[in-house]
C-alpha cells in the first residue's frame, strides 16, 4: 500500500509544481540553516577534544587582584615556571608562549605565529607527527640548541612539502633553529590563545627561571597541566596561588594592594570560552525558525487536504480508513521533506566551505569544518519527525465521518474541513515565534550597530600603521628610527609621521598608574608616541601641549599626557596640567597635555577610553603615517633602500582596513543575525498570508453575497482585517509575555547582567503588525477586486 501511495503521491506532486516548490524551498533553506548550526554545536560542545585524558588537562591561568578587584587573562612567565616545577599537584605540565615571528630565510620573509613550548607539550596532547620527532627532554627552556617542529600546513606552504626538511635549519627572527619534525595533518592545536593557526612549535630561545622575566606579563603566556589523581582543585588553586604570590611579593617595587593567584581552568572550558553561548543562541534561533517553517508547511498541507477533499471522500465511500488518509498525507510529506533534506544537506556543506574563515572568527574548533555523520543522522531524524508531524496534524484536521457529505457539497466553501480555531492558532504561532526572534535579533543588532558606527575619535583616512624590519642592519635602533622617520617625512605623499610602539587601535600595555602620593590608582591602558603622534592621528589636543622631543637614546622628558576621560576621572573640574603622576613608582611625571578620547571598538567602552601616553624614548621602527593620498608600499620600500638595502616593511596596513578587521566578528554576528531575521520574517509573512488567504477563500461565497448586495468595499475590508488581526494580536501578546518571563528568569539565574534595548521592544511590535497587515490585506483585496458574480458561481 505504501509503495502504491508513494507512486500516487509523486504523480500528484508533479501536477502541483507551485505547492511542491514552495514546500521544498522553505524546508531546504530552514534545514540547511539548522544543519549548519547543529554541526557547529556538535563540533564545539559535544565532540570530545582530540587529546588523551582530556578531562585531566587544565590550563594554568593566573589571577591578579588590585585594590580588591580581581581580573584574569595576563600571566607572568616566571610564575608559570614556578608552576611548571610543582610536583605536589601536577603530574606533568608544558609551558607555552605564543609569539609572532618571521621566517627570515624564506622569500618575502612571511610573518608567522609560533608557539614556544616545553617537551611535555607533545606527550600531553598526543601530537601525531608526519615527519621527524618531537622535542627531547633536554630541549626545554634552558637548551642551547634551538629546535622547531613545523605544522603540517606550514610545511606545505612555506617549505614546499620538502620530505628532506628534517635536520635542516631556518632563521626565526635573528635566531637559527633546527627543524626536527612536522606535525600530522589532522593535529588540532588547542586554541588557548585564540583561533590563530600556529606555523610551528619551537623550544624557548633563552633560559627561564623563577627570578627572570619579571617584566614579561602577557596574555600570550600560559601552560597546560595534567593533574595528579584525586587533586582537589580549590585546594590546589589556593596552595599554588600562595606560592606564586609569595614569589611575586619578594620582588622589589611591587605595587601596593596587589597580589596574584592561581586559577586553573579545564582545557575544554578555556578553548570553548564564550563561543558556546553564541552557538546555543543560534541553535535556539534555528529551532524557532524550523517551527515557523513547520507551521508554514502545515498550512500548505492543510490547503492541500482541502483540495483533496473530494478525492478523500470517494476513498472513504469506497471503504478507506483514517489510517489510509494518514498514509496518503505521509507519503506526500515524506517525499517533499526527503528531497528538501537532501538539498538542505548539500546547501549546508556549501555554507561550511563558504563560511569557513568567517566561522573561525566566531567560534573555536572550526578548522576544517565539514558535515559529520552525527550531524547528518540528527538532521535526517528531525526531517522524519517533521514529515510525521505534518501528516499526523493534517490528517487529524480531516473530519473522516463528514467526508461522504462532501460528495453532495456545492463546493462553495465552508470552514468545515479546517476549523477556524486551527487557522487562528497557526497565525498566532507564526506571529509569536517570529516576534520572539525579531526581538532577540533587534536586541543584538542595536549594540552591534552602535559599535560599528561609533567614531574612533581620530581621522583614519589615508592613515597607515607600519613596522619596518631593520634586523639585518647594524645601525643603532634609536638612530635607525630617526633616519627612517626623517626619510618618510620628506616624501611628498606623506603629511605626517610619528614613531609608535603599537597601532592606535591597540590598547597597548596595561600598566599601573599612581597619584602624586604614589598611591595606586589602578591599571590603565598605556600607549607610546613621539612628539608628532597626535598630529599624525589628527587627535585634538584639548589642553596643554605635545611631548618635548627626545633628542638622545635613553633620555626621558618625564612627561605624561592623559586622555580626556582619564583626566576627568582623576581631576574632575581641577586643571590637570602641571599635576604629578607616576607610571613606575620611581620617576615623577608632569602632566603636559590632555587629548581627546580614542574609541577602541572592542571590550568595555569605559575602560578603553581611559588611557595615558608616554614618550617613545628608546627609538622605534614602528610608525603611524598620515598620507596626503593613498600610499604605495612599493614606492616607500624603494625609498627605504637609501638608508640600508636590507630595510623592508614587515607590516604595512591602512588603519581603515585594521578597523574593519577588528570589527569583523561584530560584523559577522550582525550579518548572521540579519540573514536569520530576513528568513524568519519572510517565512512568517508567507505563513500568515497562506493561512489568511485560505480563510478568505473559504469565505468567497459570503463576500460575494455582501458585494452583490451593495456593501462598501472599504467597510468589508476593514471587517475582514479586524477578524484577521485578532490572532495576530494574540500572538504578539503571547510573545511579549514569553520574553518578559524569560527576562525575569535569566536575571535571577545569570551571573552576568542581562541588557534589554527598549529600541528593540519598540521596533518589534510595529514591524510584526505591518507584516501581518500586509499579509491580511492582500487576500481580501484580491477577492474583492474581482467580479462578485465569480464568487457566487464559485469560479
């Protein structure tokens, strides 16, 4: 029976290309989005990490407490070494240092990311090797011979997959390293420092002890440890935290009211970080989108059931049972859903390839993302459930006992086959689901739009940040910086040049700041510019003057310049010019100027606005360049050869491009939200239109009578619209109640503040009303614009 029903269903669907194509496209797009999101969640959350004993691996984070406030993310290399030596709690540990370096003896000297590791790295992570070997135990932090294990991708890209690479040497910056191995192609680097692809794993180039590297505090230091069996995490954090804090406090000139501690984090939590929140949010949104699509498809099948009314009546008269009607509807639904599933899977795989780089910005563990079998199985299972639900719900709306009466029906249409209550529930569900998604999307889009359009505070047009590689010259760094700056400033295409250690979009160093009594104010963002820094940035000087030029290497004018926000917090209405501050508790610095704020479009806005500036004293080969027009890297490279033939640009980037890159994650999230929102509103509008169009078609005979008796069309339209909008208002009310309840629950259980944009609330209601109004108006307008005689004749 099923085989014959499938043949009949296929024959019928061929005769209904509009119906079939609508269902196919609706479900294919929805299932593609759902499949991609399920795949992301599986890869990110449910798929185990590809390392042995993953549940025993912990990341050796540290904490820093200043004036009672604790923050995380920055490590001291010397205290990491102290943890590395622990034998009480830690079974085995590797230290890690993420650095950006250059392959000096490869054409174009590419900048690559290298992770310095101790030999335990390869054992802890079970690192497969394609060629060669891993680091030996004596090739750790005190080795004299520097060794390097290339990543498989770097071996292909930079070394042409040379099978004889093992044993050869390469230069990383100014150091010679022997290449001893190549990792396996499938090795997944733990994303502790972000989703940057590592080009290799090297030994530490210099010895590390508990008394060295005290000035090295960075988010690029960390470690992975395998703990001993039965270790109590809280006890370990406390004991090791006391050890490294005692070591820290033994230093000279330790800032008062500060301490550091140990905060071990499970490796999975460190890698997944906050990506899981976005992934789960997307999964929820995709699920709601499926519900909207499902209500649309159910509505289409209800209309299809109405069309088959006379066919089903004949079947019932010939002895067909309700089961036969269900099987008939199931065969049609499973054929369409099956085809949509196949198309959706193909589209999902294409989306994985197309969005590969972008997904890496949003989520961890996205390297080489492709559809896996668990995702395919889950999608197919959901598709089967959808087909069953469509068939079950549609067949349940058919009054089997009244089918034979349909043979005697005039066909002028009643609402008997699909009840008014069912149609109203369908419309209310469409509006409810779409309104919830619209509100959530708008609540995300408002802050994203504000972040992307917020002015930086300085002029980015024709502004460049460059780094010049002078490693092959013997010229003193201070003198080299002076010569390069002078040469660049003399170029006709350049308006202004400033030496700087970082780009204006980087927050720079996080450094202590003390008041005139050497009392700790806190940690504030710090940047270094020379006397022309604010001119190059076109950053307004609100008070005071620029830095006094530094004339000799090592000299310091002991000046400091504050941002407007920092000056306002420290001095309120008092004049800051001439005040004394300390950056290192030893050298008093005079406030000589206040400049406008620079807005860095990441992190907490209030924190980034507060910063202070110190002069470049040791010279720099990094510069901020303001051009009169677009600058040519090739021409400027030729100009540099006048100073020394080996000079070259290690980095040359317009600040506008750097700003775009910095905002890329925000932009991607916004575009993903907009795409989801557009699909949601399209499906909701089509669904509401479909249900109301069916309702109006059922009333064609009634409306024809009204029109033939002289009823005014505008009054008739208003009457129908009023009735049609009733379930719309119910759906809006239910969605508002759902959002309010959800907000109340989240504010009580969440540890972070839940923000709600009132603009999102205000926008959601009129948009949904407009969509519903259009969807309600079009069907009735189409009927009323025709000759009423056609309605009376059921033409």
